[in-house]
C-alpha cells in the first residue's frame, strides 16, 4: 500500500511505525472473513481492510469525523485479522496508534468522554473496583435485571499452598481478577505446587496497563507497565524463571512491554526481559510433567473458549486444549473458535448492543455439543460469558485443581 503521511505524523516514531504497518497491507480482504464486526454488520468500514483505509486517510491529513471514529470504536481489537493476514499486518498496533492520535484531534461528546474516563479510573484500581463490586454484590438481588446480570456472584479463594520450592515463577494479580474471581491465581498456585514450583505475586504489581492503553491513555498505560517492571524486578534478579499469566488479556499486554518501552532509556532492557519471561499458564504447563495432574474424577464434558488474546495475540491456539486432554478432561465440540465473545476489555460497556450479539453467537457456538460447563483463560471473557451462559463458567485451571 502506498502512503504519504502528513508532516505532523511522518517524523514521529508512532507515525513511522504506522506507515510501516500500512505499507505491509496488500488490501486482499482475507481479514474480512474472520472479523466478528464485519460478519455481523456487513459494512466494509467495520472490517479490518476498511478501517485500515480510514486510518490511512487520517494519517495522510484527510478530515476525520465522529462517524469515522465510530467505525474504529466498533473494532474489538480481537486481532483475528492478524491470524488470517498473509502479509503479517500488525493491525492491533496500527489501531492503537491511530486511536491515540485521533483522540487528540477530535474531541468526544461529554457523556462518552466521561464514561471512558471513569472506566480508566475504576477498572485498573484494584481497591476501588473491589469496593464497588462488593457493593454491587450486596445489592444484587434488588438491582434491575440488566444490571444484575453484569454483577457476578461473590466468589472465594481456597488457601495458597504453604510449601516453598526451588523453582519460582511470578504471577500478576491484576486489577479485576482478585475481586471477581479470586480463586484463579490460588488454583494456579496449588497446581504448580504439585509440580514442585512456587508461584508468587508481587504486591506492588497492579493493572497490566491494557485498560488505559486501549482507551488511548497511552502515557498512563506505560506508567503502569513501568510500575509492574519495578515490582517484578527483584524477583527476576533472584532467579524467577517465568512470569506466568493466568489472564490472557494481561499476557497479551505484558508480552508487548519490550516493544512499547523500547525507546525508554531506563526501562527498555528491563521491559525486553519481562516480555521474554512472559508466558501463558497453559504454555508453561505443557512443558512440565503432567502425570501428577491426572484427574481422579471427571468434571463432565467441558467446552473450552479460547480468548482472542490467547489465540490471536499470544499465538497459543490449541495449547490449553492439549493440557486439558492430557489431564483427562473430555472436551466438547465447539464452533467458530476464531470469533470474539464480545467482552474485549471495556467493549461490553462501550458497545453494549454489538457486544451482546457477539455473546449470543459465542454461547451458541460453545454449547452445540451440550457441555456440562464452559472454561476459558481470561477474566473478562469469563465474566462476560457467565452473564448469559446456561452452564457454569470457570477458569480452566480450576479443573486441574480439583
């Protein structure tokens, strides 16, 4: 694709990166076949190829309107198009760059602006989110049905293992997971303990930075990344062998720390090391001796939902399924595995109507084989699926913790 960026962007690192990505696109249209929003809306501007043209027009100096931004806002950033693209176009990075630049150029309506500001302040703040969630759970029985379904019932965590082993891995507690699904990391710690591995959380580590970064608060997102690097660094220097991610949404962001902070003179080398150590829990377990994790009792037929961040961003499609199969779990058949469930971070709040359509599609695809439960690998997907799921929804690691 030929490009001619305006001077305003052409001489900036972000502009140059965007131009390089644009030039890789051959506008073949393969991406439209696997784009959830294009499949639902059948509008070229709501598919990757059309959005690429819209971003190109903006970067080349053409007028950008609210309508143009609406098409970009409707993008889930699921990155299914990247998996399909024969030219290796880094679409997710291009849309992050373009959204950040457009945010500075075109003011939003006050209602939209304040909603996004609120999400960026509440979700990454573990204490504040936890407090609001507990309040919602207390008043859940009297809430309107639409709101009640979005408040998950209160869950508890079983104790972390007390044993200490020579092998140590780091985990990220994150921002939403400790309050909404507190058993996820506890279950992972117990499973790893059976394999002679100690999993530890750094108390100072918080949100991975994805919420702020994907809401175009790039500097705030980078600040959170630096804080996490500082929190993890003593353990890394002490020999922690991996940063094991139990939420693929966080994993997709942490694996990009090295790229996003590559020009930071203080953090570039550390960020690169953190990204190298970052691994999804499934990929980490697949390298271990899984004989000790064989299940004594069947959890029934299980449908696995592979989050977009796991299959398209972390490139780990099929890995968790291998782990579960080796542990003796019977996997149910599913359809349309490449399509997003509609959660996509803050998408379910910012684009509720489209998000619900995608959720309905996904639940139909996950339950074609009448599973006894659904499991997934990301907190956002788990919370979104369980709002309408006809069967129980868990993180997959909870199966191996039985």
